[in-house]
C-alpha cells in the first residue's frame, strides 16, 4: 500500500492553450487566403499537433512525496538523503534558478510557474547539492518534505 502525502502535476496553464489556438487561427487565416485550402488545413493541423505534443510533454511532469521518497519527473530520491526544504517566492526562485544557481543542481522548472521549492541533498555520493522544483503550492510541498525527513 503506497502512502502519498503530496502530489502535483505541472500542467500547462489554460491561457497558454488559448494563446496558442489564437496564434494558430491567425496563421490559418493568413494561409487560407494565400494557398489552396488543403495545404492551409494541412499546415495548420501539423502546427497544432506539434504544439499540443509540446504542451502535453511540458505538463506531464509530476512531483510527489510517496512511500518515503521524493519523486520529481523521472527522478526520485529517498527521504534519508533529503535536507531542508524551503518554499521560495517568485523573486527568490528567480535568483536561485539564475544568478545564485549551482550548475550541479537538479532542476525541474517550468516557465509558467514562478514559485519553487529548494530541497537540500545530503548524499555524499550525489553531485547535486540541491533540487529546485517548480510548484503551484510550494508551502505544501515543503511541509510534506519536512514531515518526510522527520519520519
């Protein structure tokens, strides 16, 4: 029986989908008046499929605290190696992901999520000093990680 204390999927926001559809519609209008209808529809369908695949790929990332492990995307780490978890506001997340970044860190960032959680790693065999994870609910994720490391 698995115990999940936190789970979140990093879906692409609805406004990105709406803007993409409006962009594609604008392109379709430009193409439909300048080329045969078949080709306009074909190129529009291709662009729509590529964009949908990209958005679905971006939004498929999942962060979870399950069975004594932190899972972030395809990576996972046991609670025994987790240090302090800190919820970051947008400015702090920007600095940790940019100017103050360590190139060895593990990153799971999404451009549409401005808050994040920084999780220190206490594994001498792991070259990553911390994980930086985008989150819609960084306070809840940090609290779940704090409970996990205490257990």
